[in-house]
C-alpha cells in the first residue's frame, strides 16, 4: 500500500517534496516489523535527505526521524550511531519544547538505554534521573511511567552492584504499582520477581522467602 502511494506521489510531486518523505518513513516502518532494519534505515535516510532540503533545521520532523534512526541502529547493535541520533533529536527538542516536556523525558530514557548497552551505567543512571525529574514535575507521582523509571533505575543500579539503591528503587516502584494496578497485575508480579532475583543474588534468605511468598499469594 505504501509503495503504491509512493509511486503516485513520485509522479505528481517533485522528488524532494515533503509528502514523499512521509512515504519513505511509512515504508521504513513496514520493514521494521519483520526486523529488516537495514531496509528500514535506508528509507529513513531517504526521508532525511528530503527533510534537509525542505524543512528548517530545528523542525520537529527531524527529531522524529532521528528517533526512528536511533531505534533502527539500536536494534542492529550499533549503539554509538544510535546515541548520536538520540543526541541530535534531543538537541531539537530542547530548542523547540519546554525543558520539562515529556518528549524530553523520553529522549533521556532512550539515551539511558543506549548507555546501558554500552556498559556506561553511571551515565545511564544520570539520564534516568533527568527523565524522572521531568516526569515527577509533569505527571502524578503515582503514574505508570514514573514506576517504569524507578524500575529501570533499580535494574541499572544492579549492574553497578549498588544493592541498597536497587532495593530502594524497587520498593518505590512497587509502592506505585500497588496503588495504580490490581494486586495480580503482571507488572507487579514482574517487579516482585526482580526483587526475588536480587535477594537470591545477595543470599538474603529471609527476604528471599518473603518475596517468594508474595509471588505465591498473587
């Protein structure tokens, strides 16, 4: 369908028309579904070339394209390229949006994932805390996105062997989840399982048993 749309647009518009860039982006999404990231990135780059000649440098469409390229590179394991694209996207968002906009929090979260993949866990924690500060300012403290950040912080602290911080972050995450979800929600079960793994890793038998009983009660 998107290929046919592209062919029609190529006949009626100049090759650098923004609508053709939209077609390329749509096609890139089709290739992403079967995990053909090379093809997806190829079409995103075609869209990007058109945007370079038809949009202002700080246009929000650039940020969207950078984000899509980042995800493609990340899935390919090209983490440095992914990080560069996320940095480009963030630069545009910081110029175009209020500093506490959720899109900026999302950018920080995405960058934290890349830093974690690169083994730079302290930087990942720094960006997660930046995202958390924005979300706490713009959303309710008891919001699913806030719980997700605390969960990510716990997992990242675990990689740095800061077990006290790990437990603390999981406790806050659970507090939020228990308030906003039914007690048998999959996210709650997953968090308890993560806490169980931490206690087993640390050999804290009493806490391990408590956590296991919590899971069994659900």
